[in-house]
C-alpha cells in the first residue's frame, strides 16, 4: 500500500452506487485515495475511470483483508451496504488500523447500535467515528443545531469549521421543548437497497427521544411540514426512523426529538401512507414501490428533489432551517468525501463517536456543503 501521505483515504465499497460517486468527488477535489471491495474486476474497472493510488480485495467476512486494506489510512469511508451487516466490522477494522471512520448511512437502528456499542472504542483509539455522513442525518443534524442556536441566542463563535474543542450542549440550562426533522422528496426514485431501508424505516420500530431517553414512537404519527413553494408548500409527513433522533440529543438538550418523511404532495396518498405505515410489518417487502419507485443503478437520480426541514421550539420561540437539493446519491457522496477531507486535514479536536454538529460548526459547515453540492438553505430568521 502507498504511504498515508500519498493516499490518506480508503473507500470501502467503492464500486457501489454511492461508492463510485464518492470516488468521483475525491478525484474532483484532487485528494489521493485507495479503493477496496470484494470484486477484483469491478475494482479494476473503477480504477480505469478515476485516478486510484491502489486497489484492495477486502470482505467484511474476512477481517484480515480489512486490516490489510486499511493499514496506513488516515480515514476510511464506508460506502458499502447493507450497513446493518458491514458497519460494525468496518468501523472496528478502521479504528484498529488507526483510521477515522465515516459512513454514508443514516439508518436509525444502525446509528443507535454504533453509538451504544462503540463510543468507548473510538475514544480509546483517539479517533473520530462519524456515521451518518450523508443526506440522511448529517444535513438535518446540522440544520437543527443552527436553528437551536438561534432560539437559544447563541452567536457563532467564528472558530474553525472543524471543532478543536468539544462544544457545549445547546440548551443545557433550559432544554428545548421539541426538535423535529422532516425529510421531504418529490419525484423520488431510489436504489433497491435504499428502497428496503425506507420500507424498514417506516415499518420497523421507530425511536423517538423523549425526556432523556429513547422510546418507541407511535405508528402512523404525522405532522404538517412546509418545505417551501418549490416543494408544494405545506404537506403531510409521517413518522420515520431517522438517524437524527440518535445524534441530535448529543448536542441539543431537548424534551423531544422526532423525524418524519414525506414522499408525495398528494393529500390522499399521504393519508394512505400514514395508514400503510401502521400495517407495514404485515405487508410484503415487495410493496416498497408504493413508497418510492425503484430505479436501476445507472438511472438518472438527479430528477429527485429533496428538502430537509429542521424545526425547533422552546416556549414561544421557534426557528426552522430548510436545506434543499437534488440527487440524493451524489449529494451523499459529496458530503462523505467532504467530511473525510476535513478529517484528513484536522490536527487536533474532539475524539470518539461524534454527531455531525459535535464535529463541525453548523452554519459554516452547511454553507460550505451548499457550495460543494449545489444545495440551498433557508433559515426562518436573519443570517447576519
């Protein structure tokens, strides 16, 4: 393997839908990287399209191959799936190799397990583990932090974008009443893996944060959310197992954190989804097309437009930050590649399992990601 100075990042699962896009973003930024995965032929094909320092055959079922692939790396990006099967072994191998860990998933169940089981492991290693570095989780987490800072009267300190000191928990002296993060999409088409995750996020156990602990939410719970006129104005969103429920309480003291999803503007379809979400444990997984159309790996995912709406409330004060963009997969790749580059450049700072807003200052990070990924953001308050 090349030296870490030559290729500080290893992308595991590089030949997958998101992995290929992560590699393209690293190449565009001029960041040397290496790739790892199970298929030698697929790795060779990818290496013929982007400048790759080295390729590694590696499989989550073979820890020795992971150790060899990650040796000398500064950061490992896990773009493989499903994360419920590969997140823990890849995280463990990365930390053992002395590398920070970043992954592209935001599945609530996986995030919860990683934070519960591996906080001390990452801290003892003196490294950062940043799961959920994609559209699902990171954007909503940062947007919620920015909105909460406004409600609590906290001015941005103007420090480094990547924190060099642990941040104080927002609202610790007087907790917020509620943080709600909604994922809104139009013309949503997803990969087969994302379709399964979406189906599971609606039909499985949905956690909410309520008064300093995680509880199981009520099936079919919903709220009205407005992502702006370009997204059809006010629409219904149904309770969803979002990763923000796991990360937000780490940096915002609040009595309630909930996450929601809306994939249609139709009021009738929204009602149907709400009713379907109650019965999903009994519905065949093949019915996932009712929630989001499946598209082949080479499809044009750019037609999907999305918005993440973070709403916070404390007493009579409320704030909302909305982040909008297109193409869930490219945006996720941009976020993961950007986060890995920040960790490569970082000299000192917080360690351990971290939520996005524990690692990055919210508004500056969103501002930079907006430039990188073509996002727009709209706070309900002034930005001076």
